[in-house]
């Protein structure tokens, strides 16, 4: 094809050979746990484009006893059942199961370019998948999908551009994972060791005299411990039940789903429910309220605490939620929410959870949750440290969103021919 030609062709034109896979018999232990990575659908994600590891591996005997074949490193792999259209290239030789296909590029087709073209095809392949229980796509339908064909030097340049963005995504995701680990580790330390007068974490090994035993374990000697009710500014209250005929109009009412999305109560999914002025006064939410889940389908969710950091507009709360006001001259609501959201607090509240059809706690159970009470200054310092890491995490996630958006836009431009890339003469030669 000419140096500047560009056309859409069936995927089959870019593929020299397709190879399927297989699964060694599960009942033969000697076939499993070997040195050969064995890829299946569960090893693929929507975001990753390189397969660095697999959950399972097989032996040479397992490879020989099945339809699995060893696929060369760098060969594009695509899921044809279940997660239809997900694709990746293995970083080293790999065997695949029967739900995957390996696509060996034709002469004049770059491996990475083919992989990115497949990635762009994913939504279209998913739309063409059929099946009542398990979705799948026939090989002929896969190979008939339309992809762009470009001159080889331009393919390589396009792949290089998209690979660069993938590397930026991967590095940013690594930073996010590291900051999340730092946040969890620091929060644990802050909630068990606290901050001394110099703004440093107390050291229980060097200064054991600064700590004491408590119902919460070893904590700083200056900290008090009390039941949550001992810090109430008013009694806790269960939420409001309203029949469906009242829904669709009136103020917002936060549902259970709004307190399971993180530390802060999320009003994005709140519904509108008609309530009386008295009900607004009784069940209206205020900044600094703590909301607790009375019941949950999973054990960890019962008693989950969420903070009303801000209100988009007047709002109430549904009957499966318990509202708590704490005396903010003794306990900062954000500090309480941080502690009650910690793993240490979960071990305490788990003792109260009753499991029937769903896991649940009562308002009385919630009021008995033990909580620590440092000085207000120390609480503020702990909250500030946590906010700093949350802010950094938010910045990294924003950057990740930007790179994803840029990549999706460039994929659409470069893999449709809407935007062409220039290639140095020496590369085109």
C-alpha cells in the first residue's frame, strides 16, 4: 500500500493466524502449578493492555495434555467469551484457555498497533456478543469487524503514541496505589498513636510510658474512651419511612446507597420525597451529622458510618439510617467518622451485628460503640493530616482521568484516520 494510504478493512486482513486455547484436566494435580503462565478471562481488565501475570499456571505435561498452546510474547490476545473484547498482550510466552484467541499479525502489521486497534473495537465486539447465560462472539464475527489499515511506519508511530499514554496511566495508577497504602497506614497510626505537642506521631516503643491499655487497645495516655452516646448532643434518631406515593417530589432524602460510597455521605443518588414541615424539622440533616447503616447485605456494612460534610440542599434520611449528633466541643464529627470507618472500630462493632436475612444493628448498638477522645487540637491535627493525603490522592485521580480522556480521544482520532501522524523519513524508509 502507498505511504499515505488509509482504509478500513476486516480485522481478518490484519491477522495471519488465530490460535485457540484449552484447559488441562483439573483433576490431575501434576498438570497445574508449573512454570507456564496460563491466561483466562479473569486475568483481563478493561484498563490494562499488557498482561504481566496470570492467576494460574500449568506444567509442560498440562500443556501437552490439553488444547492449550504456548503463545509468543507480544501476541495480541482477545477474550471471545464472557468478557468479550477485552484484550492484552502477554509480557512473556503464555498458554491460554478456550475463552481466548491469540491473533498473530499479518506481514506488514505491527503487534502493538493491532492490539490498540482491538482495544478500540471492544465496545463493538461486546455489542455483537450473543448468548443467554454466557455471552460469546464467533470467530467469523470477530474477524469481520472493521479496523483501519495504515502503512507500517505509521502503525508503529501510532502504537508508540498510545503506548506512551498507557505507560503514563500505569505509572499514575502505581502512584495512586502507593498513596492509598500510605493513607491507610498513616490513618492507622494516627488513630492509635496520635500526634504529640511537636506534631509528630507518638512512638510506643521508645516511649511506652505515653500509652495505656484501654477497651480499644493501647492508646495515648491523654485520650479518653467512652461510648458514642456519652458524646451525644441529642438522642440518636432512626430515619423516616414514606410510601412510594410520596416519592418524586419534595426535598432530597438520602438512601442507604449514599452512605456506602466512602467517608462522606453521597447525595448524588438521593431521591425526592414529600415531607411535612414538622418532619423536615425532625428529620432534617445538618452539616456534621453522622449517618449509620442499620442493616446491610454484607457483614461489614452493618453500622457503617458516613459524615454529612456538606448539604447540596435541605435533605432528610430514610428509615434504614440512624442519625447521630455529637457535641462538637468534645468530638469533631470528622474525627469520629474516621475512627468508626477504621478496621479497629469494625472489630469492635462486629460484636453488635446480628445476622439473620441481612446483617443489622440497632440505634442502641450504635450508641454503645466505643470511641476515643483526644484533645480537640489533636483531633484537628489528625483530621488535617488525613485531608492532606486525601487531597493528594484526589489530584492523582484527576490526573489519571485526564490521561484516560486524552488516550480515548487520541485512539478515536488515530485509529479512524481522522488524524494522521507524520513519520520521519528514516523510519518510513
